[in-house]
């Protein structure tokens, strides 16, 4: 590829999703089934948490409320599940950690978005307990890694207590991490009553931008989902009628049609519909037919 004359990109992903997919495939001891691929497509394991959770488990917390929050991380499977309290705690912590580490030293236009490159940056810096990046330039003292980790953890607990519940067991990632499907035309008109007619949401989601189930949010903006795996498909080449798929929000572009957003719920739950292939199966499962007849113009 060195001889290829055209620039494709200078911005490559760091491969966290690919690493997790390879990991899940390598764990299989039997031929991979359709259900196995479904599990892979819906996987929400956060490889960033593999780096940071062991450190969070060991920080010194001296109040019952902080201890209760820290307890959520004990035994957590690192899955950013839709209803997971631990997932909510970790992702809110991640937002605060990036702000505490970098907002005092970078121009606002370069504030971390929380994506994979920041996984790599922080994974490198956690090995350097006294790196200058840990120090908050706006304070007189010089902070180190463990002080900033604790500060960000406390800030995350404070925020979740304020916006969700005083009880950590009631924290919920999906209630923070929502998606609204906005119509590409009238749904972005800026006129609230019109937008309400054409847009659908907000819907709770799982994952984040670097999980296999890639529902991205931007750490320096909000937890709202900005990018999604809009189509999931699993093709069985041995039996095409056994293939499945799901896309969102629905098949129809008409806002009042019953198929306008009827695929959102199964999409959120990593569920699928059958992809019919053989003519006999198509005929037997047809409910309505749209016939387009050209009109001759004299």
C-alpha cells in the first residue's frame, strides 16, 4: 500500500470494537451460529473500563454514599447495559475524568469527545502517576493521578444523585443515553409542533461509540446518542430464508403510518425480523401489496 498514490485518511480507529469481536469469536468452541452473531452484534463490553475499573476499585472513599457507589463496580461485567447502574456510573465518571484532565490545558475546540483515541491517551497516562496532564492548572497545588480519579468519581456520584437517584441501585445508563429519531426534513424545521409530528423519541439505548453495539455519545456535549448501527444483518448462506435483519426506525417514511417507527423497540433490544428469500415464503407472508402503475401522458 505504500505505493498507493491517494490519501485515504490520516485518522484511523484504534480497533477496540474489532478487538472485542475477535475476542468473542476466539472464545467459541463450536461452529458459530446465527445466535452467536446476534450476541456479538449486541455486545456492549467497554474495553476502556478494563483499564480504569481496577483503579476505581482501589481509590480511597470515606463516606457511605461513595462506598455504595464503588460497590457497583465489584463484579461488574463491564457491559454498558441499558438498565445498568454500574454502566451509568462509569460513563458519567468518564465524562468528568476527561474534563478534569484536559479542559484546563486544551482550547475548547480540542476538548475530548471521549472516543477511541482518548481511550488510548488515558490508558497511557494512567501508567504515569505524576504526569503533568493530571495536574489542574487552575489550582495552587499539584494533583496526581489518584487525586484526579477520586475527584472525577465523586463528581460522577454527585451528578447521578442529582439527576437520577440518591440510591445507586436506581441509576440507569439507558435513561441518560437516549436517541431521538429526527426526520431529515420537517423534523429539523425548528418549529416545535411540526418536529413533534415527525420525530420519535427519546428511546433508551445501551453501549457507546466503541462497543460492538456502537451507539456513540460525545463526552464534551451530552449523553445523547449521535451515531448508531442503523442496520444489523445476519445472512445464513446455507439457508437464505434463515437470514435476519433489523433497521430503524421503520420501513415507511410517512409519519402517521404504522410502520414509521415500529422497528425501534426490537432494534433497541437487539432483536431481528426474518429476511424472506424463496418466492413461496414471500407469497405466504405477504400482507399488503403496493402496485405502481405508470400513467401514459399524451
